[in-house]
């Protein structure tokens, strides 16, 4: 009985003790990554190198000064090569891009097109059985926000490089990273905005 009491008091003291583990710096994290990650297939070591945007977000814990964030977002937006003409592709092809999850991993064939894996973070339609919630639901997107030229440009730009609209966004830069082609992005725009798409049904 005495042993149980002592053990209980000891565990209670440990639970109440303020453990302050030092958070690793960005340089320490980079050193660990370089030590533990290795090139395999198409996944090279360049993938762990942060660019200026990523570094600012890391160093500020995703809360950079507003003026700096706005300036960097503006630079990112200027670098998006918006195609001339219509930004609406084929929504049926866009559905496949959005619901596909292959591409860009070390075991994928780099000669084959990648998919967007949009379902990992977004609900894409009311009928979708499983989806992630990191990003907002896209159901009824065009009904809520329209599908005119300005919205087409916004959705295209957001898919191409989300950092142009929210610097520390969790959304991948599908266009600037080369993950999706111009045609694929147009198809995703159609999937999000076309009135006949399941997204807007």
C-alpha cells in the first residue's frame, strides 16, 4: 500500500512538473533532414531546401509581419504565367486530377502526369464519401462565388501558387512546382467552377 502511495505521488509530481523542451531552430531541423533524408527516384534532396517564402514562414511560425507577407504575396502573384484566353478546361478531366493521388513520389514514374490529390484537404462535392478538412469545403463554390473571368483567374492562380494569396498557406504550389500542367490546372478550374460539375450540384 505504501509503495503504491509513493509511486502515485511520484507520478503526480512528474505530471505536474513543467517540462520545457526547447524547440529546434530551422537550421537544426534542416541539418536533421539532410542527415536522415536521401535521394530516391525522382525525389531529390532539393525538395528539402526551403525557398525564401518557406523560410520566412518557418522562421515566423507562419505569422510573418503583415507588410512583408503582402510584399512577398505580390511578388508571387506577379510570377504566375496566366494563360491568355479561357481558363476553363474540361471539368471531367479536372475531376480525375482532383481525385487522383499519384505522382511526384519516389516510386511514381516521372514521365506520367501527376494528380492533384485535392480530396486530401477539401470536400469536393456533397457526394464525396471521404475527404480532408485542412482546406475549406469547395461544395457549391461557383454558386457562392460565381464563375466569371475574375473568379477563373483567382482559382487558376490559387491552384498554380497559393502563396500568392496567403503567404504561409498549407496548399501546395501545383503550377510553380511543376506538379500540374497548364492544361491540368484549367481542368481543375472547370471542375471547381463549371455549373455541370459535381462540385456545384
